[in-house]
């Protein structure tokens, strides 16, 4: 058992030592590629979406120096017809590129990898003839053992990201990959299969053609790997049962990612952090990606700031992902920035039947992070809107209905909301902008089934909050009194009785003739 050659199964054994969500079906997909023209697989995922867990699982399954049957016999993969055929049958080369670049000087990365793999090979196979050339040595090893290698590279793009300003180091690294995977004579003789992970897809300008033979599955189009991009809703239900946590809260906080054909996916790190800590909150704030978000949304590419405000208010925006060059520096439009945020996990992406893409903030956790970052940003317009929203919330809690009506009118006159009303939905968009700051302290739900109908907008205080819940009913060309009456007559408050907080009934009407907003606020004690 070595560090880079056959690292064993201890990593996956630790993973299985706690509650494990069975993602071993991914192994079946890799098994199908072994020894075929499709044997090179590259998966791009955001940070904290289980890339390293998957890599350690694959190491444990393929590594010939250990017996991993006890770790897999009770998992989905055990039902695969080729389960035993490939279980612990290969020499595995495993490279965690993030770890390696933190281990050695930048200029020594490739020599370090080569000499350590060769050293571990000659220890495992003393009779191996080590050639001067690295690929020649690997070919000799495969011939000696009668078995080709499985290669696993976790975050293969780490040197490209970390040394973006050092052309020579990047070039040396890409030449190393080209030698392994673009050598038509050697690649097939050395590798039975290869599996790589990355954050961003392969760069489009051809500078990374060293790995262009890999079949790529990105967060935009994960294909058959969609079910392995995160936790499914059914998996989260089971986790909540085991940890005795409220599934509905888990859904409100962490659901929202959508990949065809999986329409409800969850960030594994956030879900498990909530379960283990016994608390629903944002777990992105400890991520380096969270700090990077400030840099990207402070850009004002082609009206990006307006789009960010629309996203935070709950809207879905159209996005063209085709122009993105798959790096962290090249932005020609707001679409490029939005596409990057999709790859980083801050937005979720869908494409309709006509091929038009759209993005939205997936859940309450990410919306909370956006809201925090906007308060720290450089641009004054979003910050001004948030401060106005802070005041609006304070006026609502104080039951100052006239001030609330004026504040809603001010948002209507801003650049962010629809500039004219043509129905109640347009009014709803304005109200969502106006109450944008509520994300810090409330969960927002629209069209919530309650009593004998659907409440327009409901704000539920986050756990352990003493703030009142709020039901907002909207009318267009009617009356605020009628809106209040509807809340009561249809018993909308019934759905909120169990939360134990006071309740504010907020009725808002817009009169198209007078161009006036009117508001009534009533408090209903718990």
C-alpha cells in the first residue's frame, strides 16, 4: 500500500464508519468504460459536492492490494453483474492534485509525481525494469502484471487554477497529461480506465487539449452521472429520519439544485453538516468559494448588479452559457459571470426544450450568502435597496401601514422592479424586491396551501426567532380591506399555528386609476 500507487481502502473505510449515502452505483458506470474507447471520464462539480468521497470510493473498489468486499457487499454495486470481476483487481494510481501542490515547490510537481510513482512501483514489483521514460516504465509494469492501471486524479485542474500566472508550470503539467492520455500508442497499453474530477470544465481555447479525449460530464449537463451530483430527495428524507431532523426544514434550506432527469438535488456537505450539528443554517460561509463570491458579484458586467438583485428576490433569469471560456478570469458579459456561479454551485441551471438556459438561486442557504455578500459589496445601488428593505421590515414589524405602502411604492419606482403593473403577479414581484432583506431572518414561501386556499407570500421566522410570522396577501385594483378579509375568511393562518410565534397579516393593494398602494397590517397573537 502506497501514497500514490494503491493507496488502499482506509479513506473509504472512514467514510463508511459514519452514516453513508450509497453512491456506489457510480462504480457501475466506470466499470462499463473499462477497456473501451470511452475509458477516460472527467467529472466537474462545485466544491463540497462529494468529488473526493467518490475518488476514495473508486480507490477502495479497484485497488488490488486490499480486500474491500466488506465495504461494498451491502451496497448497490454488489448487485452489478460485473461486481466481482473488477473488485480489487487493478493497480490504482491516485493523485490528489490539491494536496500535491501544497506538498512540493511548484517547479517540482511533475518530477515529484514521476519519481514517487516509479519508487512505489519498484517497491511493489522489484523485478520491474524501470525505464528512463515514465510512460515506458508504466507500460513495463502493465506488461509484467498482465493488468492495466486505473488512474484517479482528484481536482486535476488545481495546478491550472493555482498557477494561472506561471505559464511554464502550467505547460509542464499539461505536457505530463498529454504524455499519459494523448499518446495513442501508450495510453491504451497503460490504462484500463481513468477518472478525473475538476471544478470548471475543460477550457475551450484548446490550451488543455491534453485531456480532450476525456468524456466530460459537467454541472450543466451531467448526463448519466446526474444522480451522483449530490443527494436525492429520497436520500435526504432517510437521513432526516435517522438523525431525527425536520425534512421540511432541510428542503427549505438545501433543496433546489436540478439536473435532468433529477429534479431535486441537495448539496451533500451542507445536509450532513446540518445533521451532525443538529442545526439548519448556511454552511458555505467556511468555504473559500464563499469569499470568492464577493469578487464576482462586485463586477458590473453588462448590468450584472441588476440581475443579482433579481436573483436574490427569487426570480429566475435567462443565461447563455455558451460563451464562457471555463476559467476564473475571462468575462466578456454578465452571462459569463453567471455561468461561473453555476459551476461554483451558487446558482442552479435548467434548459428548456428550445435550448434556452435559465438560472436561479437554488435555496435559502445560498440566498443567505448572497444577501450577506451584497451588504459588503462595492456597488451602492444594491446596498441602497437592501438598506431600504431593512427599514421596510422594521416598519412592517411596527405595523406602520402607511410607511409600508410608501416603501412598496418607492421600490416600484426603482430600477429593479417592473415599471408598470398589469396584474397581481407584477405586484408580487415588487413586494419580493421590497422584502429582499427578509432572507436573513425568514424563510419565504409563495402560494403556500393554507386553510381554504393559497396564501400569496408567507415569511416564516427561522428557528429560535421571536419575530412574528407574516402572511402577505396582494390585490390589484381591489382593496386592502378585501385582502385582509380573504386571509381571515380562508383561514390562511391555520398553517402557521404550530410555529408558536405571533402572526402579522399584511394586506397590500394597488389601484391602477389612482396609482396608489394601500396597506393594512393586523397582529394576531399566538
